[in-house]
C-alpha cells in the first residue's frame, strides 16, 4: 500500500515549541552503548536547574532500572552536547551550560559497556 505525503498542503501546529512548556524545556539524554534504553530519554527540565541537580534529581532515578546504574560515576563520564564534546559545569544551570530546548546530551561511560561487553 503506498502512502501519499501532502507536505505542501500540511500546515499543522508545531506542538513541541519551547513556548508550550511553561518555562521548561525538553532535554534528550542517551547513555551510549546501554541498549536497555533503546532511544534517548526525554526529560522536561527547568533551564535554571543546576547540572548537578539535573543528574541527581532527574537522570539518576531514570537510569536506576539499568543493572550498571549503581556503578555509574558521573565524575568519570564523558559528555557530548548536540554532537560536540562537552565538559559540564556542575554548579551552572542547564542554560548556562548551553543546554537548550531539545538539546541532546550523550553520556559516555568507557568503564561500563552494557551487556557484559557485548554491546556494539
């Protein structure tokens, strides 16, 4: 069965604009090589939240179901922000760290590799 796209005619509302989140923003986080999470996790976060608070209050509980989460040490982690190497400042806000609406953070933990080193 074929599908006909009506791109020139489609004028639907964009619902994920930052204005629609009442001062908050979407932040995507992908834990590299940890395939229990098959896609980046999406969080609604206050851009004024400190990066360390985001890790402690938002990301740590979200990653807790993973068997390697207890061994996760954010101090040893490497980060990428929107495709670029990134060194976060823990006491600075998400906004001051350059983490904007719909930014993607990639968490890289070389010591932890998921699935007993079988991950690709």
